[in-house]
């Protein structure tokens, strides 16, 4: 064939790609920064391996039993016996895999069960399950707002929201984090005619602060915009039914909020993402949304655990109260020790400790890990304002004794790196 003869003509010993055309050159600064950090003798905060998990709040890391205060397992559902039993039963009955896309061959009984559970949980007419929360934002945002339309988003939005904007064809407008006045101003500058989607988060995951959703929604509606709220970090413990910050602030699906995005990877205790809506045409999304159509569906064992967990979260008052007690305990204790925190009060189950530099943050993170505590290091570009954070997230299953130990470890590590006196 022609292709064969062309290949025969190729040199037997091809020249290497010239260094200036090495596609990895653009990562040189990143590689150098990481090498400098690791050469200072610290461990890699982005290379942690959980060797064994002992329960919702403890794991073995490098052979050592460690308290986990840096997971999104807010409601502690990962070891719930009913959730595990549902997953095992589905694994045995349906097998380990899915055959492909939700649209063709990848929808099983438990995908429908999970969507039914979500509809009941949110009092919504539609629920669409995606393979991750990341894909839910990617898919919904890029599909709902098209050419000539607008997406207006908070500057501190999660990467999946930004990526959804990038993937779609709409015009993108950013407003200052949590600034109702800036949102109003920017919406006011846009032409009246085109459709607009305002994207907000209930809890902002880096600092753990809340959006003033009531005011944001009022301004959005004044300018004729639809509203999407990502409630990834609030499901299960904000609002009377645990629907999120929008419910806590007295807003309603349909009337005030058009779409809620969520995830199974946090309070639900497994993996997956979803969008909830009561829009009469919402089901059309299943026919148009590429991150829903062109990827494999979640395995039956995962959606079965999700469905069971969501039903249980509808009646989890005790866990919610415990989670809030834990968040207030840790926030109050770290504040009393003199740490600079992301919020004045315990607004959510995330407590962000602000450090001066990356070196200080990583040194303290390492001191905590060696003492037996795992928290997250968060750094730009994930964090706002170039901040370096040690982020703690609480679980309803953290015991009073664990909290005391967490606080004591923070006191020692904070003093050792000079973050507190
Ligand atoms: N939205 C927000 C606000 C998040 O914090 C996250 C994950 N941290 C996601 C969406 C993505 O969820 P998932 O982990 O299910 O992809």
C-alpha cells in the first residue's frame, strides 16, 4: 500500500525531538518547584497512599494508624452496614462492570434507583446521575448555555465549573467572590435578550465559606438569569431536609434555583455526580450532554450504595447534629490557639488554616502526619488569593477523643513551625 511504501522510506534511526519542541518544556517551572520542595526533606503531600482503611475516620498510612481529618466523608457513610450490604448484593447480582454509556447499554436498575432516591431527597421531578461530580458540572454547564448565551460565575468557582465553561460555547463572565453588588453590576452590563446561567456554590470548598444565595438569586432573577447551585459540600447537613445551603437560606428548587449539582463522593460516601432539576424540559439533557453520553456509566455496586446512602441521609438528624458539634469544636479550638482561619465561625464542615508560605504549610502538614493526623494541603491555583492552607474537614463519626487529639496535634505542630506562639 501507499502507507506501507511511505513507512519503508522513513529513516531507520529517527532523530530525537528537539528540546525546544519537547512538549514537556512548559512544565519545567512546576517540576523545579516540586523538586525544590522535596529536596528540603519533606514528604510529598500529593502522594499519600491509604494502605488500609479502618473506618470513616482512621486509616493506615505508611504503616501508622492515622486520624483522617481531610476527607469529604462528612456523614461517615462509607462503612454504613446497609450501604455496604447494598453494594455487595449489586456486585454479586449485576457483576463488576457496566457495558458502556448510560444512553445505550449502561443503565441498570440501580442507576434508576439512585435517580429515584435523589428525586425523593430533593423533591425534584428530574435527577440525572453522572459518573463523577466533575462530569456533572462539565456536562450541564457546557450543554445548557450555548453560543450567544452567557455563563456568569463566581471567581472562586471549583475547577469543574471553570472547565464546564471552557468546554461550552457560551460567553463567560466572572464576578468577585461572593460579591452581590459585582454580580448585579456584571449582569446589568449584558444584553437583555440572551439566556443567562448564574453558577454559584453553596459552600466554597477551599475556605469553607458560604454564598449569600438569597441575595445572589434575587439579583439573578432580577436580570432574568437561570441559577445553578453546586451543593457538593453541603448535602446531608444543611437545610431541613439536608438539601444544601439553598434550602437552609429558604430558597426553593424551581422557584429560585433551577439546577442543583451534587456528588456521591462526599456525604453520600461513594463516587458519582448528579444534577437535580424540576424544569419541565430537563430530560432533554440526556440526549445532548456529551459527558453523560460519551463515557461509561457507574458500576451497579456504586449506584446501589449511593441509592441506599441517599435514602438513609433523608433521616440522619443525629449525624447532622454531631457533624455540626464537631465542626464548631475544631473551629473554636483552633481559633483559641491563635490560628488564622478561613472563616470567622464554623460556617461549614471545612476548617481552613491559613499559613504564611508553602514551606510552612508543608512542614506543618508533615509534622501532623508524623504525629498521626492527615489533613489536606491546598495551594494555588486551587486556593483563592494565592493562599497556602491546611484544610480540615470533619466527619460526623469523629469522636470527642479524636477531636481533642486533633487539637493537641495542631497545637504542637503549629508551635514547631512558628504558625502560633
Ligand atoms: N464541585 C465542587 C464544589 C467540588 O468541590 C468537587 C470535588 N471536590 C466537585 C464538584 C467534583 O466532584 P467529584 O469529586 O464527584 O468529581
